[in-house]
């Protein structure tokens, strides 16, 4: 993709404004911000182990939860979601401080850290549960997401059309406990070392000005 176009696109928008196999049941629905003053964004952009690890590093993001959205089965298990029959996507529920990071900036990270042109697939992960999706929580999020998507398509930032679905948020089912904070707790696992770590390192180089201060 042509990364030189991203800064221009974001400026225009602002101006116009394979995972584990355990089978425990998803635990809770957490649909509101965990703390007053925070806002929630919900994204589906591939395996939530990878996407959680990326968004956790952003300044202004206070909590990232891995879970399931967009399906028709209540309180699904990971095993059920992996069948592709529940309609759910693997998603991250991002609790962030809009005074420190904007929804536009979250969208920039969303589109830059996965391939939004591959239908129901991210790398070796294939299935509707890995689809690219934005679950908007209000009209403002919807308008910003649609505007950004249109701008990217027109700019030629990607060599193929964006297939990201932009749909209203309904419910978020928090995934099983062993999925939460996965990379930080299992950094030495082969999947983390060979798949997640390179993505996180690349992300940190591209977004070094947006990282949390250590």
C-alpha cells in the first residue's frame, strides 16, 4: 500500500469532521466504557490476539478486550465462533480517552495494521470470523468510518477495493479469559514469536509518535 497517502487522507478527514483451541464459554457482555470519560470503539481485523497487542500500545487507550460481535448466537464459545456458523467476528473492544486519541487516529491504525481488501481472511486465518469490520457505536463513528473508507478507495492506497463492512454495533461478548492480554502473557509461545511480535514491531515503527510513554 502507498503509506505516503495516509497523512493527507487523515488530515482531510479531521478537517471535515490462528488462535488457541480451548473451549470455555465467553464470559460477559461489556458494552459500556469501563470508566467515565472513556469512549468505546469496536473493530474486527483478524485474529484478536494480534490486534489486541497492537492497540494496547496506543497512548490514550486504557483497555482492549478481545471478544465476539456481529453474530446471532448468544454468549458463544471460541470453538463455536471458529466454525463460522455463529456469524460472529473476532473483535477488539477498545476503551479510549478521546482527549488523548481520536477515533480518526484509531481508524488509521485499524486500516494500516491489517489487509482490508481480503474477504473473510487475514493471512493464514480464513473464515467469516476473521472478516474486516467496523462496528460503529454512534452516527459520528459511522460517518467517519465511511468517509475514511471512501477516501482510501479513491486514493489508491490499496491495490484492491476495501471490503471492510461498516455496521451498527449491537452486542460484544467478551472472550474467554485465556484470550485476554494474550501476547503480553504468552510472549514466548511460537505463535507470538513468529506472528504477533513482527506485527507489533512494525506497528511501533510506523506509529512511534502515538505510542504510550514508557
